[in-house]
C-alpha cells in the first residue's frame, strides 16, 4: 500500500533584519513526531538554509538554540564532534564527515521575511 505524499509546507522563519550578520535561526516545518528541523544562516545580504542534521551521525548540530556558528562566525560547526561546514555550500571542510554536505532547504525572501519550504519527515 502506497503512503500518500507529504504536502509541501511553508513557514515564516522571521525577518532578515532580525538576524545578526552573521547569525542563525532555527525553524520547524510540519508537526507531530517528525517535523523537518532546519536553520537559516545570514551572511551579509545572503541567507542559506539547511536541515539541522550533522552528516557524521545524524543528530542536531547545535546544543543551544540558534547556535550553529564558529566563534568567529565564519563557518557552521557541529557542537558534538566539531565537524565544520562552509556556510555558502554546506560542505564539510574539516572533521569526521569531510567532503559530505548538509542538506539544503529551499528558502525565499519576500518583503524582507525569510520563508522556508519543505516536507515533514512524517
């Protein structure tokens, strides 16, 4: 029996003006036990979005809310094992998953508000 397709959902993450530069904000798409959990990163006028899963072991990248960046704000870092990811590409540049990339989440900025789109994981 085929499961029905999970609908594509959109969530307002917040205004780009509310994010520090560089800065991050977490979001969830969907409800229940398996929402898609992600985060946005602002770097200058650019915004990038990724699923909140380390490519090393699959758990969330952060321990503290909205905390995904190295101390100097130049890269994304996994709080558990120290994997370091490029902000723009999501590619792991150092650590146990070197060469793998974070999964991107589709975003759009309308009237300076960041919207993320995706499907809950079920």
